[in-house]
C-alpha cells in the first residue's frame, strides 16, 4: 500500500468517524478507554506556504510534540488531486482523549512553540485551515 493510499484510507476513516451517530459515539468512547486513540490532522496551507508548513514540522514541531508526549505516527502530502501541493495530513497517537487534551494545552503554552510559530508566521499565517478527528482502532485493526 502506498503512502498516498494510507493517507486516503486514514482521511476517509476520519470523515466516517466524524459522522457517526450518538449511539456509535458511545461505543467509541468505551473503546477509547481501553487503549490508545489516534488523532488524524489535516492542514491546508495558506497559498504557496506548504513548504513553510513542512519546514516548521521538520525543523521544530515534531521535536516539540515528542517533548509533550505526542507520538508522531506518520506525515503525508497528497501526490495528486485537488489537495496536492496544499495539504499536510498527519497522525498522532495519544494514550487517551484526556491525555491528548492535556498534551495539546501544554504544547500550545510551550514558550519554544510560541516562538517557532511567531517566527514562521512573520510574513503571515502559513496554515489556512486545520482539522482534527480522533480515531480508535477496530478490534480487527493491525494498529492497536
């Protein structure tokens, strides 16, 4: 399976999870308490700024994520289609939803992150849109 195929599968899975009914959400909450949760994030870069987004992740963000117990699973950019050249898709692993909330709060408040963000946006914002979907593995998923 190619990296693009994996990214597409993850993206479609994220949209499916985001559209679940309230009953299904209860099932997901029960599953999430028994193991890790995954966070699928999709960033749409500001016009002409995808290279800047990738540079910020490559040079700073991943390391700062590690500092705040945010495990990077993978990072992808579409090779073709309407989002090619404008989109970064990545997957994080968290011990729980509660840990994810706490880790994002600590990451956002980190002075190093605030400095990196400000410096990378000196000429304007580089991310136009950010989306997040939390996922839990199915009982038959090889990734648990």
